C-alpha cells in the first residue's frame, strides 16, 4: 500500500526533518551507548516447552537495556536519575480524546524521547498493536464506552499513526487478536484504518496469509521456545505497543508488555475448545508464575520498539467488565518510550505502584513481578532512578489506582 505522505522537500526546514534530527540527537546516542550486553535469566525461568525451534523468520531486535545488579531502592526514587539514564520515558497529559489535543501532547512526548528518526526509515512497515480485549457484548448504553473504559481509544491510534506516517512510514497495520470479530468496526478502528490508509489484521486468524508462522523466542526463552503467530508480525520493521493503562487480577498491572498477550491466536493457546481466551498462558488464579514469563517470551519473539500507554480515560479495579470492581477513572495521562519495560515502570509509578515491588507484594500480589524479571532478562530498565522522565514529573501527576477487588 503506498504511503499517504510524500517526501519532505529540502526547503524550507519542516517538522518531519526536525523529528528526524531529534532521532539522531545526542540523547539517542547516550541511550545507545550506555546499554551493555544482557545477562542470562539464570534460574528464574520455567522449563521451556519442548517445541522445536525453527529458523528465525524475523530479524528485528529489541532496543531494550540490560541487567543492572544495583540493589532495589528502599524509598520512592527521584524523578531524575543521578547518573546517565538507561532509558527515557515521556509523560504527557490530555484531558480528553480530541485529536488536536492528543497530537500536541504526543508530538511533545516523541520529541522528549528523541523523535522517530532512529526507528522509522522511509517506507517502513509499522504495526500498531492495540488492546481490544473482550468483545462488543460488554457494550451497553448505561455504561461508559468501552474505548473510555478498558480498550485502547481509536483516537490515540489515529494520532500516533499520523505521526508515524509523517516520520516516513510507508505501510501501517493495526493489529490485535480479537475475541470478537466485530471489535474493529464497533470500537472505531475500521474508520481509523480508512483515514490512515492502514490495514486491519486480526492476529487470531492467519489472514491475509494461508497459514500461521512459527517465530522463535530469543535469546532467553522461559516457557515457550517458539510461538505460532500471524506472519505479518515477522514482516514488520517496527512494532508499537499501544496499551491501555489498567490493573490486572493476575499480572498486577497491564501495560505495554502485557498487551503482547493479544498477539497470540486464541485457538492455538487455549486449554479447552470453549475458552475464548488464552487459557494455556495461565498457571493459577491464586498465584501465577507462568503468565509473567509468557509475557516476556512474547516480547522476545516480537520485540516492542515503541511503547505508548493510553491513560487519558480508563478503568481501575480491573482489566475489563468481567472484574466486578471495574469503574471509570480519568487520569488524563499518556506515556511513551522506546524502552517498553521503562514505559511500564513509569506507568506503574503513575498509577501509585512501586515497579520494583517484591514478588507477592502490591500490585503483584498474585504473580511474580514481571517488570523485575524483564530487567533481569535484559529487556529494559524498571528502576525509576535509572530512567529519565521527560515532560510531566511523576510525583506531580500521579493518579493512584485501586487494585482488583
């Protein structure tokens, strides 16, 4: 599909050139220069499934940071690192989903993390993995819209898509594994795709390919050595996780990393034919060690290059209407980073949680802390003192969330 945008002329100096210069700024050089090699996960993993690992079908690599052996802080860390940051996260604010307001906030956020020039090459194939969990059966006139409660709002994807096209993307795909095939149309994504010239891909189906592909988990598999996934994921140059800011009964929080659960086809990862969710990924509803590691396996099979979190209007007390304590809140927040672990750490802190909390402690009462595990695996930074924050200061805009009741 041809890119909707045209190459920027050399004269005069325009915003697209400015963004590309930002992408090669000294900040980007600093971030790339301070990331040592990853440390193997050691004994933290479960025994990987005995699936034979195929030849790699994707050459994409993660830009995440490596393991740090510094002890966890005992107090809430300051907003600014005392040394060169391992990652930079931008915190933005928006009172509603008006396109103009979102665009202003997102432009500043992307500038704050160094622009898109180092991610988006001319003609790049870019996938936006949104969170369209559940189905339209939850929609009701007497409840807030699902897009202002528990799924990524289409306006966030639309504005982000426009900025990616401005940066030179040649092909946009809007992705999620749907539990209800009506979700794209009912929640506004069919119209967004039309406006952007983007493709909609239901990752629960092999379409537009004849069959799924097997993608390897590299370099540190925990539970799975390969995943059966839609081939479109292997063909992307850039993968963007566009998540909703929420809590979760098993994973504690569900942000950019947990959003990747939705790339797996339900039919291939459920224990029972009647399950309309990926039940094979779960170990227990009491305490789950498996789910955090499956999340990290998926993030290694399909690394996230840019994380964006929609916390403008969302829900607390659960991840969806299936949680009885779910209620609408309006934090007015957005988060963006090229380090998805750091994005989730800042997102958790904005929600009033400690991203370095020990396993079994709030908000990770029912699971291992997957942010700490991601840090140990070398996928990114989760300690706030190692993360530079651009934009609003965490302590000034923090919006404490209620956990799952």
